[in-house]
């Protein structure tokens, strides 16, 4: 019995050491590429480039802002001021202690960052999980954005739960132990398979893993943050989704017809029935990672949408100015 306990202890100690070394190497290979804003005692990592109308890129689950930097960030920054943000607990952004920072709270944090950077009338772009953040932002701060774009964005609750390791992460002690010992080696073994599932039926771009720094999601703290986000989102959306008729901003919903991770029938197709000013673009033979599979097309759609919104905004501003002049 003593030998078994000792052997178990040695095994877990070796796994913890492997995880620590792996996390340190990951940080060396994928350091921060942007700047930090301090918001309410938290450091938020962001990267920005370009000038012009603002576009804010908010990454999905199991990734970080490099996901956009490796896809549509640079094309968009040619004509726009583009800001990509690490969500709390992901990449190099701190996560608040205590209760889960739900999409509405993450939207508030992002709004505070944008205010600190003097960003006005941003177009918000959210991939996958962060569709919920874009929608929460527009519901809570309608005066602080010009519209939203959802790239395979999650908007509604779903049936069937989440992956077992996300549930495991919620268990007291056991979840922490798993995160600091087994999650990193297990994640490395499953990483290529998981990435292929995200891209299916499309091919994974060459050097995708190296370009996006996806291994940062295997850090123990990032793993726990991501598991919490994924595990609790559906219940949150049961409540938030009742309010989508209140969104008056224009929405552009882009989805792949072969996306089985955030399928349009449960998300975009339902959202477009509720939000009066939503439009949808369906890409044929495309999976969940549409901004990597079609970066030029996606950037073009976003640029065109941004341009249309700015024209409408200028027209409305001119009309209001004219009415004011007549009243005077």
C-alpha cells in the first residue's frame, strides 16, 4: 500500500514538473505581442495596429488574440484601427478571482479597455464563444458600439453538455490537480485531433499551431478559465437569448454550412429571427474556423459591413444636424 501511494505521488510530481516546464517553454515560444491595460487591478493584454474606424476582435474558446493575428488582423488593419484582446484568463490577460466572469462582465471589461484607449464607435467582432460577448455588449452598452459581427458565434443554449474534462475541472481539488498535472500532456496528445475537428471539412493551414499559440490554452490557469467559460455558457445564454429583440444595432452573422461545433440551426438561424437588423452570410463547405479558411473573404465582408454602417451613421448625424439647425 505504501509503495503504491509513493508511486502515485512520484507520478503526479513528475507530471506537475512536466507541466511546469511545458508552460514555461510555451511562454518563451509565444510571448505577449501587444501591450497591457490595467482595469480594476487586472492586466488585460491587447494588440492594436492601423488607423481609421475601429474594429475590435474578440477570440473564442481555447485560444487567444493570436488566433486573429494569424488570420484577419493584418488585412483589416490596412484601413482600420484594429484591436484584438485576450479575454480574462486567456493568453496574457488576468482573470478576476471569485465568481465566474460571464459574457456580460467580460463585455464590461472590454468596454473599459476601449474607453482607456479612447476608442469610439467600434465594430465588435466575436468568434465562436465570444459571439455571446458581442451580444452582451450590444445589450448593455448600445451607445458604445456601432454594430456587431459574429463569426460562427454562439448565441443560444444547447443540449448535450460539454466535454468531460470541462466538467472535471469544476470538481474541488480534483479539478486543480488535473489542471496542474494531466491537462497539459493530455492536451498535447489531443491537440492535433481537436484542431482538425475545428477545421473540418477544411484542411488545417500550415503552421496553424505555431502561428496561433494555441498551446497557451493548456496552461493550468488558462485551462481552468476556459473550462469554466465553456461549462457555464449555455445556462447564461438561456437568459440572455430572451433579450435579443432589444438589439437594434446591425448584426452580420457569418457561418459555415458544415460547422458542427456552433451549428447555424441552433445559433445564427435563431438569432436572425429575433434581432431585427441582422443579416446572415453562409459559406459553403466551411467548418468552424471560417476566418482561417477564408481570411480574405471574411476580412472583405467585415470591411464592407463597417463601411456601410459608417455611411448610415454619417447620414443620421447629418440629418440630426440639419434638424437642429432648422429648430434654431
